[in-house]
């Protein structure tokens, strides 16, 4: 039934010249002041105009390729992005030219929301006529939880008594109220915290954008850190990201770390799941659910998410 896997991601610039065109793609149709666009561009320029997300996606594709070669299924893997090259329309054209007739899509977003799920489905549908079915969200899959817990344990080894702080990308309240984003985030945080034996944790948000008068999920990570006492110790885990986006290396490794250093707070940032073997194996599990009817694994209270979203799911 399926003869390819398509990895779908956000995309990002590879050099300084890419930054402004990339941001214009990201923000098209949104009321974001030009000065805000230029300010965000400076974040990229600090790192030479290149985001780590592309190399991490290449590494993930290589890891999935090895996993499939060793354990099956034997599917070719393609890569298409929402906002920068390789763009989805180009990738779908290549897939069709290669003879692909129906594909599964793994989206690098674990949670349900308009921007994290439905918009990607819309992007795929708008990219071409090739039938592509998105794999379900995986926020409570044992492979994702175990990989995130392992990343947390490594960070906690440096600060065993630290407070656990999870972060995720903030979204507008209007979007949060029409999806299960917050509920799923809190459940994933709870599952990871229980896995590492640290039931006391806090979920905060980062990377807010958009009009200043629009309400977004909070509290913001930096504002939260400013409330902590001097001498506090924190481990920050970006559970809302599966790899190191610019939002991770700037908003956490740069801005949040600056706040911690200015206030005498010791901080360790846990790694994202990246190419953790348990995460890579989870992707295979999700594919086998659809190709072979494999068990639909999930932890916690909510069970596995649906494969096919309702027409009115996660409106903008």
C-alpha cells in the first residue's frame, strides 16, 4: 500500500543569504512587524546564518535508513520542508518521478496543534497530487518518552538536585484552545518526569512571536527564571522540539543561559531526542502500525492518537 516514507519538517536557512527569504516564508500572512523580523534574523546571523535543524534532519534520515535496512520495512526515505529547501512541492515531484504511488509522512512534531499538525497536513496536500498519509502524533509513545528521559538523566547527572523545567514553543491562546496541545504537553512532561523519578516539574514556554497585543501561552522561560532565587539549579528540557532548532540554541542556550548567569543560577540544558536509538525505533514502530497492523503503543492516560484527523481538527 505504501512505497515510501516522507520526512516533513520546518526547514531553515543554510547561510546568511537564506535568512530573510526563509523568515518571509515563515511569516507570510502574519502580522509581524518588520523590525521583529530583522531582530529574529540577528539570531541566525549570530550563528553564521545557518540553523542546525537541516543537518539534524539529515542525521535522522541516515539513522532511519540504517534502521530500515537492518529491520525493515524496506522503504525509500524522502525529505521535504514547509519553509525552506528541500521544499515539499519539489520533493513530491521527485517522488512521483521516481514512481512512488502512496507515501507515509513522519512530521517532526510530537504534539497536536494547528502549526504542529494540521498545517503540515495542509502543506502536504497543497504540495502536489501524490497521496501522502501522515503518521499519528507521538507525544506519549514509549520510544519518545524513553528517549527524552535518557536525555534528562544525562543532564541530571551534572545537577542531581536541580529543578526540572520543560519548555515548548508558545502558540497563541486562540490556537491552544482549539487543540490538545497543552494537554498533550503536560502528559508528556508527566511521563518523562515519572520515568526519571522526579515528580516535581514545571512546564514553561519559549519563542513567542506575532503581534504584541495577541495572547500567547506562558509563562515565558526567561520570565520564569527571573523569579528563581540566586543559587537555584535547573535542568531545562526542550520537550516541544525533537531536534535543535534555532529556537533551542538561541532562546535557551543563549538567552536563558544569560538570565541564569546574571542571577547566579546553575543551568544545564538537556539534549533533544535527535537521533536517539529509541526515538528512531519509534519511527519504525509508527510506520509498521500503518503497513503491517503492528501494536499501537502509548503510555499514560490518553492512549494512542488517531491516524486520520477530523476535518475540523485543530483549526487556526
